[in-house]
C-alpha cells in the first residue's frame, strides 16, 4: 500500500472533526482567548507594597529573579501562575483579573488611587466655594 492512502484517511478524519459543532465552538472560543497579564498583576502588587522577594516567598518560587522574569514577559508554569492570580485577587479584592491587551478596557483602584480621588473631591469643593464667594 502507498503511504499517501494513510495520509489521506487521516486528513479526511480531521476535516470531519472540524465540522462538528462542539469543535467549532471550542475553536471560536480559543481565538478570543487572551492569557492573564502577569506583568500587570506584578505591577499592581508592587503598588500595594509587595516586592518581588515577598511575592517569590509567598508563592513559593526559586527567588525574586523568577518573579522579575515574569514581569519582563516570561510565563510562569500553571501552578505558579494560578497562585499569582489568587494572590493578586486576594490583595486587590477583585474577582476579575487583567488579560493581555485589555489594559485600557476597564479600570480599578489600586494603592494610592483612592487618596487621589479624595483630592479631586476636595479641589472641586474648593472651586465651588471660591466661585460662590465671588
């Protein structure tokens, strides 16, 4: 028998697989998947006072250099990535976590942002007070 017969049979089997409803749904969901933005999570934890050393100690990973590598774009293995997501969610109080490419699509308050928002309210009050006194 010729080897092309086997290759053709395999190709037909996979073509039929792509036409199944569940496979189509999976492929469409996979196209829209965006991985977690670990760099953003590490930056947010840094704003909350977490150093790379503290993060490495809590997760636990080899050292701060591992966390620094993630901050530069490296990918943690599944267990460490999942632990980092849980730590981030615990510290920020948010259930949703950032995904790559979505950093402009939503806002949340981390660290000193609440203080800055209070200052905005104070300046608006002062502006109104001075306008009323004129």
